[in-house]
């Protein structure tokens, strides 16, 4: 599987891309997710070691922020710079846990608004939706754009095509989730509880 070919296909025409993967099994999207997440898991600790913090302004994965905070607060005092070697493993592991939660959450939401299909559809939307994060999801400010586009792919474009949901309902879900994210960001200074 060529990750960059799939990334180009989903970035250039997301609706057609998600419709084309409707009959795929769970493996190709997991492989894509693993490639993207592996790149994020390698690049992020290097940038953290160089002094770029993983925050909402410089990280497109919540796993990056959680792993960075844990590494900085708990591992660096004991292991110094070597702690960042463990951070990459932590990012990957946490991202898999978040992927599982996101899959169930997406499936429930899209079934509630009248979408049809198995939980595999949510799995595909969640896995392929991380693609934009490869394009700078670890760089300050660039990650904001990557995260927003990834969010749109996971919560709107992917499920809309895969669940054949009504567009109006999908827009309401997307806007509600964006609004909740902004409310949290402006009241607590975080997103998704981090």
C-alpha cells in the first residue's frame, strides 16, 4: 500500500475516497493509520527534545500532548533526554486507545442521526481521518490546520460518505463538536480535556 497515494486521494477528493474504501476490510486502514502514527511518534519526541513543546498549538494528536506531559513531568527528571525515546512508544500506544474510543463514539453518533452501516465504517473514518496530520501535525501552528482538517475528515466527511447520513444532520454533529471544542479551549485553555 502506498501511503502517500492514499493520502493524496483522500486530500484531493475526500468524499470519493471514502466511498471507494466502503468495501475494504479493517486491515488497509489500520496499516495507513499505523504509518501516519509511527511518523508522528518518531518526529514528535525529536522536536520535544529540541525544545518544541507538544501543546494544542503544536500537536494534532491528543496522544502527543498526553505523552509529552507525562514524559516531561515524570520521565525527564529521572532519565534526562533518554526519556524521549519512551515518549514515541507512549504516543503510539495512547493513540491506539483513543482510536478505539473514537471508533465507538463515531459509530454511536452516526447511527443516532440515522446513518446505516457497521462499526467498521467508523473505524475507517477514524483511521483514514488522521492522514492530514502527516502534513505537519507536529509543527507549531501548522498542526492547527492539520488537526482541523483531520477532525473534519473523521467527524464529517468520512462518516457522511460511509454511513450515508443526511448531510444536514452530519453538519449539525460537526458544528456541535467544533463548538464544544472551542468552548473548552476558551474556558479551560485545552481541547478534549487535555
